[in-house]
C-alpha cells in the first residue's frame, strides 16, 4: 500500500466538507489538502501559479450526496 493510500483516509469528513462540490489537490503523502477549485482547469492554474507541479499531487472531486434507502432497496 502506498503512503497516499495509507494516509488519505485520515483526512476527516469535516475537513473535506469545506470543499464540497469542488476539486481538491492532495499532497502525495495523502495528509494535506494543498488546493481547491470548482474545476480541474482552475485548480491546475492555481497550483501552477503557486509553483506546485500538478503532476506531483492527487486530485479528488468532493461530493456528498444525501440518500435514504427505503425498504425496496434491501431486497
């Protein structure tokens, strides 16, 4: 298992909720959100402007969907 895969689950849901419906850039060690934006293009532009190599980080789309299962879904 890579360092990213080991550490990434430790970023809390509360932290991720700050970036709901946006793209986030996560350091390759999987511990830190280093940027965010509504689109990948804008996130890349922000990272490049900050001197970050966009190929040296992980990207994730943060979406939380409220869904409620009814009885039919359990059959």
